[in-house]
């Protein structure tokens, strides 16, 4: 079973998930496993038997689970980094802390057809994907073992093992470090100002719109002031909303729309660039309601991160967010 | 001039260093600039005129600065991310914080010959490199504008623009986030235990040596308990030492030796793998003396970091540090 281990200085949890029998030479330049043939792709309609049983699917009435007939489908990852059953196994190992890697790791297939992408499917299909996320997260939330969940999409060669359009849902028994940091920063700001820092950032960006890419009554998309990467983007609801999973119907439609607009702009501008997006939503607790504000980060994989960034947490971005936003607005 | 900008939530400084005239298409798959010909390589002996004037060189007596005759040479980076002169320019931009990117960014060329590496030069040469680092850092330390410095080595294709063996020296007016986090964690531990956490980690690793790669009376090399990456390594002085730049002659020799041993082991095991190393030393202040303990992180670039890690700060390592240490010990 994979193990969660905590760095004693940084208090950062790492999943140690050894793949059995791997030799050092296996790590070198290992090309990602990409079954790019709809006949063998486990995510394609008709190949449902190649995946673990589904946990949620939107499917035509009259069709059975794990059969064709679906338009969005969720199932446990074949090779999970966290497993849903067993004891949490919190333990001290000398001065170190570890626990079993208990959690949820599922795959959401965003469209039944192999070569479709979130950019070119219908707006309705993107909306269905968002509904499926919401519905599945509400279900996972009932399990008191998990403190936080994320939605992560890795798209493109080098960042994903599969070409078929999909995302990951990950629920964890701990709060990931980056989210802890956002909580710490936004809580401190709230204590000082009695305002949500993200709400203030939205007001700030709207007052000087150089970094804005797109806006509508429900959402704002912009390149953050201290972007770490070229064309880094954030989508955030304009009104204060801590929890992604409680978003209402208007916001589902609005979010689907702005997400697709941004992905299309990115494709127009940067062509088939690999990218990641990740949902930052409040941990599963009312404690964060006042000061956490859910948002999505989208990061195109343009630059190599060299040692400087790993070691220092100090990023060098060769493109200003103002320039990036201008390119994206105009594309 | 590049600008330092602070993320208001994460309190993370980012260097925005736009390269003028770059178009979006320039970012895609841009191959690193690698002048792999000793005739044109600016780091080769004989090509001193292709670099800014040297700030330090160890050279044969009778030779002049910026001429051949050196064995280690330091000069400002041609394309610096921080510049040494000018006003700090601390400013508020609405709710955001920024400052001019004041600092030192220099290159240390580790050997005059183009195809040599730290693995295959003489132990004496590695020692000279360490002396040069120490000497240059002691000089930089006199400048009260800088709070912290780092040594960063990016080696190999995809992580460095130059193939000729070199490192970077970077002095900053702020303390990088990762170092701040190490300070916070080690200070908290010290307040609780009245002991340096790194000293305790050393004792812990020595008591159960599964993660130890190499040890001698002065240094310990091991794979950290919560390694983020396969074959991640740490070298740390066994005795409590906050400041790299004050290391004595025995430790210079000892550090050169263990560094070369580890790089050789890594080469034997992983062949020409790109790697980074980064020095974590105390900020330039006596305030950290009791609880900070300098160390070097070495990270071979074997795995692609996907969106999960960027967005969450939550790393997945497919090789346990115990297995990694075993492979490295035996190679």
C-alpha cells in the first residue's frame, strides 16, 4: 500500500507509492503509457470492462452500469495513489510521522469519444462534466475520513499517461500543503481586514484590468499578479464561495462556459500545449467558510522548472502576467 | 529590469523577468540554448571575453583577470534574474507588493575544459570549487542589502542552457519561501525541544541506517524520509553548522569528497541523467544560528512533475527512499 509520509521540517506530506520491481534504469526517460487506440483505450465507450466498476455515470436510461450508453463516467483509478479502505494507520517512525495512504483516487472520463477534448465538445457536455464533479464530490464529502478533495486535470503528452480526455478526483485524509498555505494566508488577511483576500483580489483586478482575460457576471478569469509560470490563469467566482461542490445551476453553466473559453483561447494561442488545471476548494469543514474562496488554476506546461525553483520555492517567470493576459484576451 | 512580486495569499516571491519581444510561439518546446562547441562556449578557457568581467577567479600567478590561466572562475550572469545596482524600489501596487529585482546572479565555472564534469575532475578541483563558493559568499555577505544566498547547479539537457560544467550563485533581498519554511519548521522544533531538528534527523538516520548512502566523520549523505522525488539526496554536516560559508578546511575537503562520491554514484546508477543541486544555508543573520543547519539537496530529474504537485504541494514519489538509498549505496 502507498504510504503517506510527512517531512518533519516542512510539514509537507508526500505519497511514497513504489511501483514494485522497478529498476533504476526504468525511471530514465520512461515514455508515458499512452494507449492511443480507441480499440484498446480503457476510457473509450465500449471498453468499460477494462476499468474498475464505475462509481458514477451519466448514462441513457435503460443502459446498465459499466456498459456503453454514458456521456460522463467516473471510476477508481486502476493504479491508485490512495486507497479507500483500511485503517488510517497513523504512526510514528522514530521522530517521523507516517500513515496509510487512505483516500479516494478516481478518474472522470469527460467524453466517450477518444479524440474529443474539453475545448471542442459542446458547452452542454462541459456542463455535464461539472455536474458530475459536483455530484461525486457531494457523495465523497459524506465520508468523515477525508479532509479535503481536489480535481486535477493533466492534459497532453508528458503530463498524462492517457490521451483520452479525463480528470482525476483525489480525496485525502490530510490537507495538502499548498491548500494549508492558502488557508493560512487568507485567514491571516481575514483576521486583519475582516474581508476575504480573494474577494479583495477580484476587486483589485477589476479596478485595473490589465491582467483580466475574461469576465462575466459569475466568474473572473485573469493572470495572477505573481504568476509563477507564463500564461498561468485563475478562474474564480465573483461572489464569495468557499465550496466548489455547492455551486448552483447558474454557476455550473457559467463555470463550464468560462472554462471552455479559456481552454479554447489557450489552444488558439499555444496550440497543442500540455496543461494542468487544479481545483482549489475549501477543506471539508465549515471552519473555512468566511475566508476561503474556491478557484481553479490553469497552468500550460511551457517552461522546464529547473533546480532553482524546486529548492528555493522561488519562481522565475519569463512573461509578465499583463502581457500574457493581453495575448489571451486577444486570441 | 526584472521585478520581484509577492503572491498576497502564499507570500511567495516570484521574479517576473520578461524577455523582450518574445511571442507566445517562442515558449513552445523552446530547445535550451546549448553552445556545445568549445570554440564558442563562453565558459571555456580562452573565451573569457565572451562573459562579463570576472568577480573572482583562482588563476596561475602572473596571469591577468579575464585572460586564460584560471581553474575556477566567477562572473555575473549574462542574462541575470537579479541585478546588483539600483534602488530596492519597494512598492505597493494596489493591494500587491513588489520591489526591484536587486541581487547578485553570478556563474561559477567549475573547470576550464568543456567536457569535464564534477564527477570526473580531480578531488583537488572539486575542493577548489568549494573554496571559490566559500570565498565569494563571504564577500557577498558584506553587502547589507542581501538577506540570503543560494548555490544552484542545473546539470544536463533540459535543465541547463549550457553544457559546460557550472553553477549559479544567487543572492536575494528576501528569504526564499522554501528557506522560510525550513526556518519556521526548525525554529518551532527548537522552541519545543531545544534541539536542532536537523541534528535530530542525523541521529535518527544513523540509528536506522536504511536511508543512508554514505557517511564519514564530517558529513552524512542520505535519502530523506519524505523524499519528493526518486533518488532525492541530502548531504549535511554531522556537526551543527548553520552557515555554509564559514566551513573550515577539513569540512571543505570532506564536502568536496562526499559530493563527488554522490555524483559518481548517481552517474553509475542513472547514467547521464540531468540533475540539480541546491545549497540551503542560513540567511545572513545570527538569528538563525541555533536551529538552522546547512545542507545540500540533490535531485535527479527522472520524473515529470504533473499538475497534481504544482497545485497541491503534494508529491507522489514512485520509489521509496529506502530502496533508492540501497541502489545508491551499492553502486
